[in-house]
C-alpha cells in the first residue's frame, strides 16, 4: 500500500479533520468521504464547500504537475477542469455507495 503522508499542519492542529481518502484499487476508484461537516442542515453551504475543496485540490494538482515540468500551471489547471467537466457530463464508470458509519 502506498499511503500519502499527513501534512505537517494537520499534525500540528488538534482540530484538523480528514475529509477524503481516494484510492485506485481493484482497477477502480474508491473513496472514503466525510460529508456533512459544513451543512448544518444547509445543503447549499455543504455543496459550496465541496466545490471550493475540489477547486483547491485541482489547483494543488496543477501546481504539482507544473513543478514536475509537465507544463504551465494555468494550462494544466484548464486541462483538469476540462476533463472534470467531461467526466461529470458523461461518467466513464458507475459510482456505487459503500458502507457508511457513524464515524463519517
């Protein structure tokens, strides 16, 4: 298993919360998500928060790819957003809901 390191800021902050783990396993994408952290009964707040999280994540990915010499950050981010929009419009695989727990 090839797990990522916990960021130093998360280790320092006693109130840090892990929101997602994403794995490629058994030839597919598998996720463990902590949804509902922002909602407090308001789906608009929750969906807006996840939109910001996804946008920030895409920016970090573009940054990392650029640092690896794969292109300019702006062009890479545009390519990620384009791929995201295509996948949302026509998913390449079916999502299934796994087990949930109170530890959400």
